[in-house]
C-alpha cells in the first residue's frame, strides 16, 4: 500500500488502518449473526501478514470478543449499552467511544455495574483517556479508531 506521494506507508499506520476496517466489518458481521469463526478469519489473516504485531492483534481480538461476551452475558440491557459510552463522552467519534467502552468492559469485573459505579472505574477510564492523549497528543474530539489501534500496537494503550 502506498500513500499518494508514492512513499510506502509506515507498516504501523497501515496495520492500524487495517484493524479499523476489520473492527467495522466485524461489527457489521455481528449484526448479521455471522458465526464468530467466520469473523475470526480477518483477524487471523492480519496477524499472519504482520508477524511483528501478531501477539497484539490476537490479544486485541480476544479483548473485543471478551467485551462482546460480557455484554451479552451480563450487560445486555439496552439501557446499559446506551449509558456505557457516556464514560467516554469527550470523544466525539461514536466508533471511538464504542471501542473504548469495549476496552473498559473487558477490563471490568463482570459482576459490577460499570454504568452506575463510575467511582470504581474512574481510574481505568482516566488511564485509558490519558494513554490515548499521551499516544496521540490530540484533543479527544480529533481521535479516530486508527489512533486508538495505533496506540494499542505501540503499547501506549495497554489492553
């Protein structure tokens, strides 16, 4: 893949862009009840194509699956799904809020009510926000999913 100038794209940026595409595609596939095994293919392919980041890609995919499982198992009320992204309301991109909410859910204790127990999860939320700011040096309103994935791949946002 090359930029318009003909220069090769930095592999990390290319991978962050690929993960964003996979993340959105995975979300669409969920809407159509695509089996998880089929959804795993894109993640596995990216891990094969970027062996240097294989472990981080697979950990990220496992985290997102855990967040999905926890949402279904413990927090499947429509109110919960609407309330949770409030924790990341400073991020104007709804996809970023959803992604960061998934990270929060995967780090949370599944027996706790993350939507109501803001005090317990404030340190995790603040750590996620600080990590994103430190990695991007952008205002939260300017952060997109590529930025979040890049921060994860660089190890600046721990998952």
